[in-house]
C-alpha cells in the first residue's frame, strides 16, 4: 500500500529529476546510497534482534535443539525475506526521493516518499554549518551536513549522508556563496583546493588556534561538576549506610553508576581531540572521539557567550566557554551542549585566545585585564560595577563578584562565587532587555537586568544591582543595542560593498594586537553622542 | 500612572483598557466558582452524610485554602491591571507589568521578528485583544493583553512599520 502510493507520486519527481536538460539549473543530487542503511542501522539491528530472539526462543522451547524443518523453515525464511525486502524497499524509496540542489543563493532539499517536502534555505541566512560523522558513517567514509538557520529548531537542511570530500566541497561552496565574496581572484583556486585536500585535516587558509590534549580533556572531565555530584551521591550513600546499618544494595547503585559513567563518557568523547581554527569562513571547531564533528560558525553569528568555571576547576584554573548560536537552539541533550561548547576546558590564556576569535573587537583598550577581572576578579577592579553592600545578606559570598562592565561593543555580566561565570553579550546582539525586581529587592532598592539573547546555554543577567544603576543601565543599553546594530557586520560578511572587512583574513590572534585598531574603529561620533559609554558616568552611589 | 523605581525616567505610560479589568474579574469569577465547586463537593458530600469517610481537615482545609488564595488574587487584580503599561518611544517599545515582581521590558523595534494579535471569545465580547511581540529571543516574552481592538490594530501596524524601517536581521 505504501509502495503503491509512493509509486503514484513517484512518476512526477522521477520525470522531474530525469530531465536535467536545462543547463542553467544547477543539477539535483542525491545523498549517498548507503545513507538509509547507516541512518537506520539501529532499527535494523532491533528488528534482527527481535526476530532472532523469537526464533531462538521458539527453537529452544521445543525439546532439545531440533531445528525447524520443512514448511516451518520455509515460512520463517519467507517471512524474513519479505521483511528484508520491505525494509530495503523503504530504504531505497527514501533515498531515491531525497534530492538536493545548491544554487548560488540558496539550497533546496526535496524529501519524503508519501508526504513530499520541498525546502529551500537562503545561503546568506546560514548561522552555522556542521559536518557530523557518527561512528558507523565514519567507517563508511560518510558524513552528515547540517545547515543551520536561525529558527532554533532542528537543522534547516540536513543532508545525511554524503561522502566526506563531497561534504567538505559543499560546505566550502555554501560558505563561499553565503559570505557574499565577489569572485575574488583566488576563489577559483580556493574551491578546488578545498575539494582536493578534504581528506586531510587542514584546509588551506585555515589557521589552527587551539588544540586540547587528551590529558586535559580527561582531567577536566574528572574535575567537572559531575564529580561534585558523584561525591555528593557517595556521601549520601555512606550516610544512608551508617544510619540504617546495612550496606546499600549493589542493585540500587547500578543506575547511579551507569548514569555517572555515561555523563563522564559523554563529556569525554565529545571534548576529545578538540581543535579550534579560524579561516575567513569563520571559526571552525573539530572534536569527538567516536562520533566526530566539525562545526563552522561564520563571523558575527555568535549571539552571546559565557565563560564558566566549575568549582573544582579552580584548582587547575580552567574555564569553559559556551555560546549561543541562533541555529543551535537550546536543547539540553549532551549533543546540543557539546555543540554549543566553544572551549571544553582552557587556561585563561586560551580563553582569551578564543575570545579574540569570537569577539574580534572587545571594545576596551586592555582586554586582558578586563576579561581576567571578569573571569576571576572581585570588586571594582578593571572598572566593574558591583552590587551595593546592602546586597551582602542576599548573596554573602558572591555580592562582590556580581557586577557588570560595559565596553564599546559588549556588556560583561559577572557573577557567582563557587561557580564563576562571566557572560558577554555584544550590544549589537541584544534582542531585548528587561529590568526585574522582586518584593525583597524592591525593599532593598536592588534590581536585576536581564538581557535576552537567542535560545542557547547563555542567558545573560546582571544581578543584584542598585536600582538606579540598573535603570540607567537599561536606558543606555537599549540605546547601545540600537546604535551598535547599525555599524555591525553585514550578513554576507565578505561582501565588498558593505562595512569594514572582518579580521579573520589577516591572522592576528593575540588579544591586544587584535583590539587596538578595532577600538579606534568603534568610536564614531554616533556612539559618543548616543551613550555615555564609560562606567565612570554611572552612579556609584552605593559606596 | 505613577512611575515605579525601576521604570525609565520621563516615560509617559499608556494603560490598557479599563474593560480589561472587568474581563479579568469575569474570568477570575468563573475560575473561582469552578474551583470552589470542585473543592467544596467533598465537603457537601461529607456534611450530607453520603461520604462520611472523607477526612474533615481535608474537607474544610481544601476549599478554605483555595478560597483564600483566590480572594487574594481577586483583590490584587485591579492593581495588577493598573500596573500594566506600555510606551512607544522613538526607537523602542517599553512594557511594564507586575506589582510584587515587577518587570520593565525594552524591545527595540528593529529586533521584532513578528507581531501577533490574538482575540479570544471573552476578549471579543469586551472588544479587546492581546498583542504579542516576538524577537529572536524566547526570553523576550512581550505580551500585552487588554488593548482595545482598534488600538491593537493600530499598534500592530505601527510596530510593523517601525520594525520594517529599522529591520536589523538577527
């Protein structure tokens, strides 16, 4: 029945696909034929398991080991054959009806057997491109390409699976077109360069910025918050044992052990072999032990970021960076948290190096001091404005860390004593903002400023500020959000006509050197008139 | 409307329609009746001796608890509705709400992705509508209930026009 319905519909796309006579039209392509098998192997394995188990049980249920003979054997083989045929047919149909086409400004995908779906996405709306290789796909040399746009749901375009070189070629072409670069003289040379070299790691024009050793990843996982939870769990079990006087049963421990094991494993395998590099296509991040992923985030696509330190990392002085990218969304699965991790665990120096990539223009003259103070400082050093003293009893330890700093291009929100965090949101990426005040805060004349960013792990919030300071900040920040957007990078980041060229082409990773020119860029008369940008002018009456 | 501690200075707040208070009170009344009926039923059954096994503390406590909560909420309603305000500034829209937990929200016109105007059956009876702004951030949560229908339509057109003029992508 399914097949019949499919065949009826099959005529139209079949003919549509079979007349590529019009040469102007870019050709329609199909994903790799093995794809459905790779995608559906789990279902197949489950089917085989169930069938095999039923068979085995029925065999062993009889006396001894007599194998089925005659008609019984015939029927079971027939049933198995039909099942396989149906599955193969379904695989074939789903493969046959999935086609994609890349034109100079958009990518289209047609898919679906019974319910047809045609999807088109504009290339310059790309927020990120991921090339993901699950283990099985890796064995076959295949890769999945995910094209993310800003709807924060599932990937807009999702091509599984392509040959790895093909995926690389596609990514290069998409990014080339999306960047809006006018066919620069070296473009012709670039594209083949990409395709030819795609098997290897390095792509021409790409510069590696950071690579984490396996030891670092293991140590960071062992010192992560999961370990704290584990310690708590162990303590809980110990107390329970001491109180009840009988040892906790192993059976009760199994799920706990399993849970922690998988949490550790997820962190380790997703952070393993982490490498970050930069090219004019944006930031590229590769990681993964069994399943590997290579993410490309074009310049200006990072909406907000958070530098965090879990309590045990203070021993080693490591920090992690998470980012909001519009296409990645806010899933809570370990995969989506791995996707939004810009740095699994890095020293302050490495954090600054990554920051220089995502925030080429931090808008301060001394970003090292500023961000160091943001990561580990307290009080008003480096110009932070902190909570007034009366916030002490609300957060006795953190009140001197709760604070903010406004640079020319971004707002830094610092908080947390045990779990330090520094959230950075560029003015040009602030969607909206709100002041919030509860009854106790009202009594104390305190308020929180919440900045709304796209869905993701970062939701910036300036906590426990003096109400007047917060109100002034709201006003100024609204103004900055408006004006900053006007001199922002165009969506097609290499388009020659618009704005200043972004930095990535001329590699200048070191933080200070990066920022000096941009600082001068970012203070046109507009900003001077627009906002009293320096914090000195904000009221400090809480002291 | 009096300016609260966290409101930006020199903002002329516009209030939602006074009819919105009546709408809220009507729906509050319906909710009260239903809740009290449901929670009071076991009490009636117990008093009439049909369900003597029902514990007395629960039979009295539940309706009383809900009655007190609902009464409190009902008393707050006028102030809550009065606390809702909006102001169209040159480049952004301000929204405020709340008495105990106050919130003042700023949405730059250029960041609006789309504007919703919704009208439910009760709202239609009162000639009101609910306007909702959407930006790329789910946290924005900028709903404005209780606008007169024509004001809602005007605001929608106005916001769309302003948004288009200042459209800023993501």
